[in-house]
């Protein structure tokens, strides 16, 4: 891993010099919340754009509120830290930024009012080249998605990802690439680190907010622009076997962008190849994120 410069508690330092105490609540209990934010390079304008910062910062504040940790920064300060961390590395190509608030004081899982630190760590990460020709093989996991009455998926906390860990490890060991979670009601929820859309008869369908999902910014983005390409989006429960009879399926997320799924539990999705709607949505998504569509330029923030 490159020893990039990170923003760490107000200072710009090499990542290798940042540390957290071993007895901190973040180290012991995973008491942290975070955002994964993508920035896309626009070669024509020679500018790097961060995507939907307002929505990421709002979600970070929501995560803090629910898990009851104090966010010491407002949106302007969060934006400033993000911009400075990227500028310090002089990144002039696509990158991803991890922004994490962590409880650094010693305490139990229930201690409130602990001191909260933040790091903002950019890494270079290129976008997927289109059209994507090879899709992923998914399985329905035997691990159930966490739900709102145990570990709310709405909170983007590090500890939630242990649920994803079990499902993802089992999928890989079973010969698949990725898991799909059902929720406690037995309907399709999401992936281990991404939301899911299926395509049936030209319609895009995605599970509703109450189906144990993270309030994904990419999911909302796709809902917001799908109409431009002539697609209706329906938010409703999806039954397991609907996955097997879908025409196309894809995951979506800031990191995942749009990830085509070509089989589920060894049932081919549609023809078993990456579908045209999946690639079409992906192409439009990348145009929007890199600032090429005028109508959506209010979603992007220049870094330089
Ligand atoms: N669900 C989960 C569990 C995730 O970890 C992610 C990645 N943040 C997503 C969905 C997609 O969210 P977003 O589009 O905001 O990146």
C-alpha cells in the first residue's frame, strides 16, 4: 500500500504515522462510523470532482446521531478536510476517500461522551472500464442481514461489516464471488457492501429502505436519473426466486459503482451475460459522476 498523506485529527501526515490506542472503543468494539466517497477525474476540464458530498456528510451525521457519538465537525469542516487530504497527495485521477470518525478514548461499548477522532484517507482507484464484459457469480447467503432491531443497517458503522464478512467469506469458500443477503423477513436485502437492483420486463426493481439496507447514495442516484434513460424504478420487496428469473441484476455502491451479477445460486441471470440496461446505467452513472451531464453538476464538488 502506498504511504499516502492522510488528514488525521487536523493534521496532514503520512498514513504510517497515524495510530489509535489499543484500548480505545474503536479498537476494542469497532465503535466508529465512516463514509466511502468517490472522486472522478474530468480530463477535458482537468478537474477532479467529489460525488454527492452533501449526502455523504448528512449520512455521517445520521450515523453519529443513532450510535450516539459526537461529530466534532460540521459539513464545511468535513469538506475542507476531504479537499485538503486529496490536494496533499496531488491526485489528478480517480480516487476513493475513506472518512472515518472513531471513538479513541478508553471505555466500554456503552460509554457515551468519549473523545472522537477523524481520519480522511484518499487512495487512487480507477473507475471500471466500460462496457463490462465479465459479471460476477453471486449466491443467496445462509447468513441473514442484520436488521433495524439489532444492528441498524442504516448506520454505516464498522461493526456492521462483520455481518458482511461472514457472508462474503462463505460465498468465496463456496465458489462464488459475492453474497446476496436476505433479511429477517426472508426477502432480498442487499449485498455485503452494495445495494441491489433487478431488471424484469424492462423495469428496474430495488428493495425498499425497510428491507434492512444501508441508505445508499448510489441507489438513490440511480433512482434519480433512471427516468432520463426511460426506465421506471420500483421500490418493493423482492423474493428470492425472483433473482433466478430476472433479466439482469446488478449491485451498486460508491465502491462497487455498478457490478453486474450474471448468476445467482448457479441459475443464469437472463442469458448469463452482462445486460444492456446494466451497462447503460453504468455509462450514465460515470458521465454524471465526472461532471459531464449539466443537469447533475450540483452533485459534484471540485477539488482543485
Ligand atoms: N450497502 C452496504 C452494506 C454498503 O456497505 C454500501 C457501501 N457504502 C452500500 C450499500 C452502497 O452505499 P453507497 O451507494 O452510499 O456507497
